[in-house]
C-alpha cells in the first residue's frame, strides 16, 4: 500500500513543495503560499450550474487538470495534505464581512483552518479570493502581521475573532469566525448553499483570482484588474464572452473552454452594463 504522501504526489508537484519537512511555521508558510500561487481561485462550476463535489479524489483531479475552486475546495484538499504531513488542523466556518453593513448577521459561507504547531495556534487559509493571506497568521489578537501580499490583523477575544486586512482606506473586516470545529455535514451544507442558491454571488457573478509573486490577477465579471504589490491597480473591460474565456485560459491558466454551459453564462455577463 502506498504511503499517504505518495497518493498526494500530484498535489505536491503542482504546488512545487516537497512533502518531507516536519511541521513548523516555515514549512506551513511554504505549503500555504505554494498552494495559493499554484491553484487559482474561481467559481466556474457554480456559475455554469454544475455541482461542486468535495471528496479528495475529485478535488485532486480537478486541480491537476488546470482548474481552481473556492474556499471549501481549496481548504479541504489543503487540510488533507497538512494532516497527511502530521499537522493538527481544525476546520472552521466563518461569516464573510466584506461589504456587510454593521450589525448584519451573514451566513457561515467561508471555510478556513486552525493549525496547531507545538501548542501555538495559527489561522491558515488558501481560499478567500483576492484577499487570501499568503502566510499563516498567529491567532494573537491585535498586532499587524505581514504576509507577502499585505498586512493583516486578528481582532476579538475568547472564541470570537475577526480577520482584517490593511487597505487604502484603513483596516477592513474580511470575515468573523469562532473556534468551534466545523463537521463535514456543516461544510456540505454551506457548500450546497454557496454553489446553488440564487442569493449566492457564486451563482451570479464570475470571480477568478490568480496570485503571483508580484501581486494578484483578478477577474470580476467582465472587468480584469491587476493589483500589483505597492503599485496602482491596472484595469480593463472585456467586451465579449469569448474574450472572458480567453482571459481565463491565458492569464489565469484555467481550462475554462472545457466547462459545459459556461460560455453562455459568460456571454450574458459580457452584455451587462460595465461596473461603476
């Protein structure tokens, strides 16, 4: 019977990180950044009305065939790899706070990981789109923590915390989370809502993010933006569904042309008025 790391060899090859290192902060940081920079964030399946399976063989097969995914897909495979390497992890669910009015209770539609290394706890997340932290964050409320793609901090106390990032307008909340473990059935329920509900922006709007060493490529509907590290954002509008597919294939490295029903949805998106 092959060793568990051997069955994940395609994953480690994909992210460009050898699986031999013992659990440590530095090793975790290499795994997290390697994953994020190798596997794009995208919602092509929900947008095309296709199911989003969460079993490990399906996720591994999808990611190694020039596809990406969103938080549940990213963090479930990432967690499986970490557990295989000897890390102690706890899946958590979070309430997204981006653009949410103060006092609004949002659903738990995001998944992240709590990782314990020699008694020290870290937040490790590979699937929050253009704001994904590209390094583990110590679960220590208050101080700003640097990552290769910006500054983050955790606020709160007890079992309730909020992750924030530093923006041009100051600190902005990303998501609120508690330390109660998320069971597989909880993740399945959240994934079903996110991937099928008409109220979910994953079923209405195109989102794709490719993180690179110097910044992030972002595609939201027909608007492409490159957010360079320490540089002004560069934007352009795409005029057709065909142009969107081409952008997904080239800039993001995604096999978008192979997704059934996607081209029609992208044609509809291209006909929408440009975002303000």
